[in-house]
């Protein structure tokens, strides 16, 4: 024979269960939209890195030498890391600048900012990277900066 069983739930247990089920569904939906293939392929070049240890911040496709955008790259001097931001047009380098330079790094390497500005000015005048005149004050630092900019230019190249 079957007996009737009476089960008593406390309202607190029902609310907790509903909240956790809702959070689980929300997590599944979020994972579905994040990892669905084909999502995020609207702009060309977003799947390739902009620089060795940097990231592409914005890009647009057009015919030219480069994929226009703002690229970041990291340069290591000794034990210090310096972030460079390279702005590219479709045909040339618009600017190169140092981003988030710490005071301690600027104190140890006081010629970084002038070297970056000098290289940026020359590249903005549409001078080829192999024809850029390096500073006599800091030729090695200037060469490292120029090499990093050239890597970014190569990665953003359409050729």
C-alpha cells in the first residue's frame, strides 16, 4: 500500500535554490556568447597580435601598407619595462609615444622620452625606419626603441 508523504520545505531553501539556478543559467548564457565561434570577426586582423607583448587597441581595414590603428608594445630596458604606443595610418606612422612611464624608470633612463620623440618626429615625416637618424646621446636606447617600432610596423603590415 502507498502512504501519503508530506514534505516540508522552508522558504529560505527554495529561495536559495532559485537564486543558484538563476546564476547557473546566467553563467551558461554568458559562456555561450563569449565562446561562440564566429563572434568577434567583424574587423580584420583582430585575431593576430599587434605586437610581441602588446595589444591592438583599435583597427580599421583599408588598402595601404598598414592596418590603421593604435598599437601597444612593451620594451625591456634592464629590469624595467616601458610601454610604447604606436599610432599608424594606412600609409605611415603617425606617432610613437611612451605610456605610463614610472618615475623610477624615467630617473634611471632620462633620455627615453627625447629619443622616442625624435624617432616619432622622423617617422611622422614619412622617413623609412632604416633611414632614421639615431641620437648621439643614446644610440643603443634609440636603436631598441626603433626596433620595437619596426616590429609593430611589421605586425601591422598588410603585405
